[in-house]
C-alpha cells in the first residue's frame, strides 16, 4: 500500500508540473483535459478489482449462516459524519450523542459456538504494547477451542479447500489448524522494549495502544459493541467520502471512536459478520501473497472493499477491510 501511495503522489507531482508548464507557455489548454483524463485512467487502473478473490469471498459470504441480520439481531444508529482528526489525537468533536449499537441480541451471540468462544478470547491480552503477554494454559485451551469451532463451519471448510487447491495449506486438518494458530495467535514483538507483546488476533480483533498515544487495530464489531457497553469506547460518527453515505443495515463501515482516552481517526470493520468469515477471508489474503503488505480491491455482496493485510513474518500483523463504496454504488 505504501508503494501505491508513493506512485500516486509522484503522478500528482508530475501532472502539476506539466499543467504549470503548459499554462506558462500559453499552449492550448485542451491538453490539460487530455492529461487529466489520462491521470484519472491511471488512478482507476490502480483500483482494478481482483475477480478471483471476489468470487471466493462471495462464496464465503453466502455460506456465512452465522451472520447476524441488521434490524433483527442488532440495530445500529449512525448519526452524524465524523470530522478529520490527526493520528495520536486525544479528543474529537462528537457527532454521535448515542452509541453506535442501540441493541444486540446477546443471547443469540452466546448461543452460537463460534461467537461464544470468540468472546472468551477478548480479555486475554494486555492492551499496551511494550507489556509482555503471559499466556496461561487456560488461554491456550480457549484459543484451540475457538479454532475447533470455526473449522467446523462451512465457511472455514470452503476456505481450507480453496487454500489446498492453491497449494498454500495441507489437507490434513491438524496441520491447517497449526497453520492458523501460528498466523493468528503466535506472540511476537510489536514494541522493541520488553517481551513478546502482540499477536495478529489481538491486534485485529481486540485492539492495542502504542506508547499510550495511539490506537492500533480494533477492527471487530463484536469488540466495538462490548467496549461500548462497558463505556470504554465512545462512537464519534461515521466516516465516508463524497456522497457515499452509509445505511443502518450496511455490513461494512468506516467509523471514528475514542477508546481509553485516545481517538481512532478512522476504523474500518465488518458489522454483523461471523468470526469465521473474517478469519477465512483474511487468512486467504495472507496466505496467497508473499508481500509485506497486500492490498486487493474486491466486490463482496453490495460492497466494494480494499482488503489489507500486513504480515509480521509468518504471522498476521494487521488485517482490515477498507470500505470504498456500498449499496452497489460502484456498479
């Protein structure tokens, strides 16, 4: 993603210089329109949809029978659009007087094995980087129990078959489970000081703080809801570009919130989807690329997303969906 941003900045710089030269020399300004069209075409090309990933992700979307229904199993209240704030800010104008989640059927969550076992993992971590994690035998058991639950779903079974076909995973279920454990639960150093202080699962699903100055990760809707419920997270409003205003029944959102005295300028997350769905798509994106940072534009259901995965060796560093458009506006 860094390389793509540098490339875009270089194109902008070159385009600006050409326009200035054209106007200074009094050339036909029609050339500017031609250059603008070429620039836009080049920028659009960088957003080419990965059709293969779109296909498998849509298969998984249809198989996600544990996805909750908006308006029935949960309700959200989007309220106002959040403004710009810089990373590391400790305050932001609140454009939402009420929580994002007005209701969630907790009994239904607790009655689905993958959610129930997922929620047991959310209190197993130290929030701050630089503080070594100490994993107990009970927590290892909980990690394995969660993986057993998701591996028993149609979503993860299909993801496993896909990865076998790509030569990225072994057909033996125990080996695949070990692969998942290493990717998601292996501890590593995110901060150079102290012991092993982070993991892919903690970063993506639980959230961390860096030096007490910055929120990192926290891209999971269940954790956002639970932290809101405990008055630890304060929703500030949704984030969107142009006229791409989200709806209360959208399953992907860009939002802004404060958490433990810090503000996350933009956090992107699926809403209502099951833990197995998120684990499956991020695992596929991670294993089918060797890049340090992998990005892919995909069309999933009515959404166009830029999927992002950053690796930390052979483990997940971060993973999240970036909402580009919803309600089929990209079609």
